[in-house]
C-alpha cells in the first residue's frame, strides 16, 4: 500500500539532497518516519478556555488531562496507550559537550516519572523539568481501546495566534497526522482562528474543526452553520464536528447510548478511526502531496529569484555596457559629422566677413580721399596725403588681421565644443599672431604724373585770351571812330587774358585731382586684392590645421571607443553564454520540480491549484 507514495516521498528527498537543502531533507525524512509509523498522532490546538483538555478526556472516557485547576498549561500533554496508568515528564537532553556546532545530533529524550496526582503540576511546568534542558512535554499512558488501536492524542497549551501554534508544533515530539482545532459554541470562529486554520492547512492536509460546549448554547446549530460558511468563504478545507464533552462524560457514566449519540463524539471518534485506518494510504498520499508543495515552493523560490536577478543584471551588466559602447560609437560618428560641418561653415562665413570688412574699410578711405581732393591740390598736399594714406591702409590691414585672429580662435573653440562630452581639453596647441611685416607687404604707392601750369603755358594762355578780347572790343571801338588798339581794348584784352589763365589753371587742378583719385583707386584695389589673398591663405591654413588636429583626435577617440566596444562585446558574449547556460540549468531544475510536484498531485487523483514556478514579469 505504501509503495507509490513512499516512492514519491523518496524522490522528494533526493530532490532536496540534489539542491543542497539539508534542512528540507531532514524534514522529509521525519515525515517519512512519521507516515511509516502505524500510530495516528492527533494534535489538539485552540485558543485558551475552549475545552481542549476536556475534549481529550471525553474522547478516551478518562480524566487524563487536568481541567479546571486554575493553573496555566505550559507543557503539551501526550496521551498514549499503556497497560497501566503512568505519567512522566519527557525532556530533550542538551547536546553533549564537544559536539560540533552546526551539525545535526540525534535527540535524546529523558523521561522523569511523576505521580498521577502530580500531572497538573507537571503540565504547569512545576515538576519534572531540569534547568538547561530542551523542549519538554508531559506523557500520560492509559489502558484504553482507542489508544490501543494506535491513536495518540496531544493536548497543546492554549494559544490565540499562528506563532503559538508553531511553538506547540515544535514542542511536540513529532508532527501530527490529524489536527483538531477546538472552538466553543458561545461564539463564531474568530479572525485569529481562521488565520490559524489557513496556516495549518498549508502543512497539514487533515484538519478538523471541533465545535465544543454545544450543551451550553441553545442555538449551537446556527453557530455551526455560520462557522461552516466562514470556513467555505475563507477557503479552509476542514470538516466541522459539533460536540459536547459534558454530555459524553455523563453518557459514559450512565452508559446512555442516546445521550452519547447526542454528544456528537461518535462522529468525531469515527473520523479518528477512519484516519487511523487510512493513514497508510489516503492520509499518507495527502501528506506527501502537501510536503511536495511545500518543498517545491521553497526550492523554486531561490531559482525564481536568481532568474529575476539575471534579468535585472542583463539590463545593468555587460549587455548594458555593450549598448553604452555602441551608443558611444554612434555618438562619435555624429560628433565627427558635426565638427566637420561646423568648421566648413565657419570658415566660409569667415572669408565672406573678412572680405566685407576690408571692403568697408577701403571704401571709407576712398571716401576720405574724394573729400580731400575735392579741394586740395595734389601738387601741394601729395606728400602729407601719401603719409596719411599709407598709415590708413596699414591700420585697415592690421584691423582685418586682428579680426581674423579672433575669429580663428573662436572657430577653434566652437569646433572643440563638439567634444565637450568626452571630458578633456581638445583645443589645438597653436597661436596665431599679427605679422610684423604687414606694412612691408603692402603694394608701393606710385606717385601719379601730374600736369604743372608753367610760366610759358600761363603766358601763352594769357596771350590767347587777351588777343581775342582786344580784337573783339577793338572792332567795337572802331565803330565809334576810335582806333582798334586803344586803351579800352588793351585793358579789355588784359582782363580776358587773366580770366583765360585762371580758367586753365582750374581745369588743370581738376585734371590733377581726377588723376590722383584714379591712381589712389587703383592702389587701394591692389591693396585689397593682396590683403584679401593673404587673409584667405591664412584662413585656409587654419582650416587645414584644425581639420588635421580634430581628425587625429577623432581617430584617437574612435580607437579607444572601438576597443571599449570590442571588450564590452566580448564580455557580453561571455556573460550571455554563462547566463544562458545557467538559465537552462535553472529551467531544467524547475522542470524536474514541476514533475515531482505533478507526481505528488496524482497520488490523490484530485486537481489542485497550479504551482507558480516561473518568475513573474
């Protein structure tokens, strides 16, 4: 009968050993020994003053557990079969001196016999216990047929929380096969009792709720119906059996079968007998199913956590560094495009601005020349004007070069700004200064050929003008009877000669001014062409220098980033391979856990809730 579930339990033990969980392996071995034990251990728990001790007394029809003595129950009470009434305080002996720390030791139980009339004191922890010993319990032996069939009853101290139940379970010498939670009929099941039942049913598949003291409450049937409703709503798979210990004991004393049936105990005892008869089959299968669920959940939890951790590391580990390196490569490519476009655009703008600036400065000089030679005579003012023009052109060339230097420095910083994210100074080690020989590089101003108004020219011009005037007025005076050459005609001729000299002098002055303006215009044009050519050459040199510098810098950065990318890719590939291998191992373990769990669920033939093995997203 035990072959199927025992094989499953042994497989669970091997699974615990394969996962290195010695604690779970020890628990499975204890459960194996318990299920192979033919006795049925019944653990009676509940809140204080619910009638637990009286319930045990009523089940065996004997005053085994102290009731109503006013003492606090401290130790559990184990009631088992014996040929004669006996009582003892059992206590786990402490580990022997020199026992290695952290290793499991076989527990040695020492029993101290006590008198039957000292049982109450023993349960209260007043007699039979030795200081420094381990957990203790009171063991009572009675010659009763139910106990003789293999039923062992364990009365626990009253507790109203889950932690109290855990302490009671540890204090008992072995885990229970059946758990009876006692709650009296004076009230419905409390929230604490329902929470306790939910906790118990996760590790004990066989739980019975005993509703005691039905003799004290007239509408106990209503309370029982409400309690069954509470159990169904809470999802607790427990049977509820109403009983009255007082009626049971009275019926035993009077040998009244009807009163005994009214007490409800025949149903409870029949349940215990069925559990005893089915322990090797039905109860064992359900217990193995519960053990499988508990073990698989505890083994799968760290595996799920490891998978979740690997997924998190995938986002922040080598893969993320690989993505960051790829982004750096892409960013450097964009940076290279940006700085090249910036350099080309700024140099183009610089050349246009330099030409406009120098053109504007030369126009101002030419306007000043026009204004000056509208009135000045080149014969008189040329030396002073030549010195001023030379100085003005030098100042214009120097100002234009100064602006060229400033703009080139600004362009270098503008291009370098594209590399700010790389965190170091990328300005080229260069300096552009004003040329010392800028004045010597200017074209030489040639003195223009200027017509002079010589004395002979003045005499000739005066004679031509005076001859015409004297002839014209001499003819007019002859009509008046005067000779052609007379004082009037001679005077008029002299006036006309002077005017001709003055007019010719003014025309010569305008021709000299125009000649000078034209010569200066040609000189300024030559100056503009030469200076602009020098500025363009300097700007192109700066452009080539910046291009070579930032190209070299880009290549250095690219080499470093590509090397980082290769390292990150190699690390990511290695990490991904290891992670994938580990994930395959984890999933294989989870598959095996699922197979063990499914094998355990098939023992009862009932469909249970699915077990979550995969990590949640």
